[in-house]
C-alpha cells in the first residue's frame, strides 16, 4: 500500500513535459511554436501524400517559389484526396461516398468563412485536416485561392462517381469535360495563386501586363492553354489507369464511340486488359483504339503549344505597344519572354507528354508494364521545360 501511494504521488511524464515546456516561454511564444509545429506537420503530410500518389507533382513543386509552394501542395493534395474517394467509390455505398465529398465541401466552406471573418487571426486549434490547415495559412499570408475552382473539382468527381465511373465514357468529349472540371481547374487555381499581389517578385510583371489595353486576348490565350492541357491530362490519366479499372473494378473506361468504331465489344476489351493472352486480332484492335484516344490527347497538347507561341507573341506586342518603360525592362529580364506566374501551371502537362511518348514507344500496347514505371526523364524534362519555356 505504501509503495502504491508513492507511485501515485509521482508526477506523470506528461506533466513533467508540460512544466519543462513552460519554462522561459510566454503564452504568445507558445502559440507561435504550436502554430509552426502544426503547419510543419501539415506541410509534411501533404508532401508525403504526393510522394505516394502523385510523384510528378512532388517534383514539379520544386520549381515554385518557396513562399508559394505551400499553395501548390494544397491544390495537388486536395486533388489526390478527391481522386482517392473516386477510386474507392466502387466498393463503398453511394451514401458513404457522398458523405466523403460532403466532408471536403464543409472543409472548404469553413475555411472560406474563417478567413473572411478574421483574415489575420491565428490558426484555429480545431482545424486538423492537413490540406485545410495549410490552405488557411496561405490565405492568411495573402495568397489567392479560388474556392469556386476547388468546388468545381468536387462536383466533377461526384459526377464521375455516379455517371462515367459506373457506365463508362460515351466519347472522348466526355473525358475532356471531366478534365476541364478537374485538371484545368487545378491550372486556373495555381495561376490565381501565382498572381497574388502580395508577392510582387512573382506577380508584378503579370499583373502590370494584365493592366494593359488589349489584355483580353492575352487572358483568353492563357485560359485556352490551361484548358487544353487539363483535357489532355484527363485522357492520358484514363489511358494509364485503364488496366487498373479493368482488373480491380471490372470496368472499361475507354470511350464507347471509339470502341464501337473498332467493331469490338467491351467484354472483349475487359478480358484483354485482365489477362496477358489474347488473339492477335483483338490485340491489333485495342492498339488502334488506344491510338485513336491518344491522338485526341496529343491534339490538345499541340493546340496548347500553338497557343503558347501565340501567347509569347502577344506578350511582346503588349509590352512593345502599351507597356511602360518599367514593363519593358521587366520583359527583357524574363526567361524567354514568359513570366513564371503564367508558365508554372503549364508544367502540369509534362507528365502527360512523357506518358504519350512512352505509349508511342511501346506501339500503343496499353498492357505494357513499362507504362506505369516512374519515368526518370521527367526530372530532366521539367528542368528543360522551365529553362527553355517549352511544353
């Protein structure tokens, strides 16, 4: 009994840690330490998510200015979380899937309300979701975040889960529509963040350019480029994931009109994707089918490149005709005449470029295991793209 009392009288480890942590720190300093620890954990969680599910985005994040990199992590991690819900929708009830999307909708609403009511307030202690925690801090620093774009992404994924994810895509236009609702929205959101006025080193030239007379054509070109790249990314994503959907969900998400064009049934394609063996005739038809779909993705890439060349010319024309002396001096210092704030979102199309090149290399054999292997060339391509301003 005496021993038991002595043990109970001893302070707990948690109590000792709290006492030690309180030595020499004010309440305000404790709040700062807690916030930095919380943000560091949220940042690391988002990076870990990308390293596991979206390696190419983890690589692309390194090209963003340090002060704006967190917003890139927010947008990409947000998309990864939504994609995980969509991938798991076939083994979960519709109601449960709806609840998961509803959770993210509520998180966005809460974050927007919080920053609107008290933009300079400290980080709320009950905001635990890493993506939202990091987004809240980005907003506090003055980085722009278009919540409407993020809500559109939720809507597009929800529609996919209840429609194309169940019945398949009718045509490539349907895939492009999904790409516009998800991947193009990512590009638009990142563009808005990079145009944040509170970070003039990145945004000054672009914002001044947007004040020039005749900026409408420039803005339209930018939006068209981001849209084409987003639609191309969607097509490439479903081509890459076609075998996963066939083996894990017994679904064919290749467009129905392209399948009908090759005079082949979805059942034949499903068996083809689920096995290693097939007749030469089926193999040739599937390759033709994949070629037709990949051609649409490549056409969007070509359109983006053409408009990108037009964008370079338009920037030069605006600077030459309408720009101030300061703007002209700024243009001369740009990398190949295009500012980072406009170009960085375009780099999201590089993984699609790599995939389509590999697909052509392996003669459009969608079952080739090399297609899903991480491409070591992506690091070199991203550096080359950023340095030379090519997509």
